């Protein structure tokens, strides 16, 4: 699996010859030649005179840059009686001036690149030898094999990796899909540590190092959400309550409650004030703590209470471990130079909030329009009590003592004054998958651990790993989760495992549709599939999750084509400081293009 051809052998001559060609191709573009925005085309002197010459046809867009280098190599071996013909971009018409050059050429010749790069329709029914592979290196090997045969005076049609070696059992649409999907591997931004997986209707179409666990960045959220749905349930909710000591309520006189009110959390990941949520243009589900304040005020009014001679006490003991962040955590048996689970910058730049059994506004107090200007609460439970204190006072309640954190009385010794229930886990998915919010992901991760008796990070990781093993079988061995958000550099996931998670969820699931719509919604709003340039209409809708850290760029998702085919895919690339190539880099763009442009499959 992984290529529409059966040949896999490599030759040292291919790598050497193509590398020399790549280093020697001038950067000028010939007059009248069709160019892509970032393509580097050979000058006219390299293109050659096609009159009676052996033609070498190659696409002339940026996606085919490495094929252009290979074509120059092949022309160089063929000698003076050869020429290069630029066929235009894969979704563009054959340039008229280049068609004229092809018409003047000798019969036969070579096509460098697969049918996706240079469709058969562009060859004008010419009988030509196609030379290409599943990625840029295999294409280089194929050209090297032909070049070696020519240099040795042998018949190049018998060389390994030519178009004559095409597997007739693989339909043309599948070869095209595999070739277009693998275009990222031929990009100049491709990395050595890179995996790709593509499934059509649950069956593999293309794979490149599919079982290699790599740093997934936020693709780790796919695993966190999968486990949360399985272990907690899609309909699970989290309730925040307010209680008072039953004896103090019985002793109320003159409108004064001589005791405390207790705000008790159950790890609600999205408990917030409207001001915190509304500072962001994109609406998202949350638990409105001001509604809890309204119901508690109504209960106190009914009891004739207008003054609390006590405090608002926050109880965050739902997560008993007390871990508010992971900058001091290390993997078991870590060497002295091993980085911590989280970088300190994740806190200083507020990539993730404060973790606790009771938080309001992600544990920031105060907060600002700009996330980086938020102030992290030293004690998020006390800060939540302070926020609730402010809400009650704004409604007219007099509270004589400062808010604090502490423990609520036992259930049998207290009386409920109000509660509020969070949106369901299924409703929260959009915040984790589309907006890639780290704090809700980490809070759900801790909920998974608590469900199994240990809400610590290590306990949650162990619980998640066990659950993934039951859900995915051996594919779970290719996932390592040390946190729930994907922030840690110690997480690992293979492309095969990412695809299995998406297949498990299903293309029409709440899980799938909660991901970003590539090119339309955060966090992939600026990186969607480019529409086909051949008049076939807009690109397909692609639901996808992106992932990006300093050393990782990734994307995975699902799309349903017009013929009903469901494509499920993943791409993960690792390289030191790969973040420098930007969020909408060629690796993501070409992957999304292949999925969004799949309009040519068989009817089903």
C-alpha cells in the first residue's frame, strides 16, 4: 500500500543525478512560459528546440517542482535531440505555445509525473512513456532508472518505474487520488519525519509511514475526545451547586445568614461569565454562572436573607490531586535534560488556563480581550468564589467577609440553594475540536481520570491509554498521551491511529462535524482546499482538525465527496522549528487540496 505502482527499488544514480539537476536549474522563467506563483521553471535554453526532438512533458505548477527538476535531468541524458514541454498546472489548460512545441516534436517521448499532474487528456493521444512514483523520491528513482538505461544504451522501456510498469488492477481514479494526496511528500517543505494515511469508505488508499508515532500537537485532542465520549458519555454533564449549612439557615434572623455560602464545583470545563465568552466574536457553548447567581438570589430572597455574615467559599475538591498545571511534571524515568510535560511559556502566554475542580473563566482573574493579557489565578478555586461573590453583590446581596477556598459541609448537613448544569460533553466538542481550546480538553482529561479513581495527570493518562486499547486494539500502541490537549512534546500519534479515531467516530457524527470546516471556520479558516481550476465547481467540504507546535504541523479529517465516497485522512510532519513555514504551509494545503478536489471518483 502507498503507491499505485508495484516498483519500489531505488538507485543511487537517481538521487545523485536529480540532486545535481535541482542544484543547477537557473531561477529565471522563460518568456511566454506558463508559471505558477512559486514554481521555478527552466530558462528557454534548457527547454530546448522541439523541432523533431524527443519531448519530455512535465506540469509547470509549484506542486510539480520536483518533477520539473527530474524532467531537466532526463532531457540532459537524452541530449540535444530532446526538449521540455510545459503542460501547465494540473487544473489548467495546456498553454497554446507549448502545444505548438509538442506538435513539432518527434513521436513518442516521456511524461514526468503521474496522471494527476499531467492528465492523459493533455497528451493529445500521443503514445508516451510515463515516468513517476508515489512521491518525489520515487519519481526521482524512476527517472534515474530510465537515465541509467539510456546512458548504458539499453532499452529504457524495460527500466524499473516507467509508465509501462503501471498496475492495471488499480483504477485510474485511485491512482490519481493516491498521487494527488501524496503531493505533500513531493513538496519542498516535506520532512523526513512525516506520515500520511488516506482511507476511502473505510479502506486504505494511500499510506506513507502510517504506523510511525510522531508528535501530533493538537491532533491529540482526537484521542481525548474519543475517550471522553466512550468513558463519560456524550450526554454527560457537570453540575455546579451552591449550598449553606442547614443549621445556619434555620437560625436566620433579621435577614442575616450567620454563616457561609459554598460554591461547589464538579469540574465543569466551560463555567464562565457572559463577559468572558462574549469578548470573542465566535459564539460557543458555555455554562452561564450568572444564571446560577440569579437562582441563588431568588432562593435567598425567598428565605428573607439580604445579608451574609460570612464568606463565599469555593470548594474545588472534585479533583483532589490539586494539580493546576504540568510545568513541573516529567515522564517516568526522565533524564536531567528531558523537557517537562509543559513548557513554562504555555502558562506565561496563557495557552492553557488553571486546572481545578472549580474554575470560572478558565481560571483567569481578571481577564482581558487579548488572551495573552489574562492574569492567572494563584488559587483558581478562591478566584471562582470571588467571581461569584461579585455576582451576588451586584444583585444587592451584602456579604461581610472576603471570599475564600475551603470545604463544603457534608451533604446531610447542608441545604441546596441553587445549581446549574453544563452543556453535554457532545455539545462541548466544538470548543475542543473546532476552536482547539486547551483548558476544556485538559479538564475532560482529568474527568476521565476521576471516573477511574485518579484525576491526576498521570492517572488520567493511564485511564485514557487503557480505554484506547479497548477501542482501537493494537492501533492504540501508536498513541502516547501524557496530557489531554496535545501541548506536550511527549505526546505521540501515528497517522494510522488518527484515521482510526476518525473512522471510529464516523463521518456524520457530532465528533466529525464539530471539527473545523477547512477554509471557513477557526482554526483552519485561512487554510482550505483550493477549488478545482477546471470548472468542476467548488471544493468539497472538509471537516478537519489541525495541530501545530514548534516542531509539528498536522491535519486530519473527513470529507464526503459528491458521489458519496467518504475520505478519511491524516498528515503529520515533524521537524525542528517547522512552525517557521507557517500554519497554512504546503503540507497542509496540498493535503486539503487532494481531499477537497476529489470529484472524479466512481459512482457509488
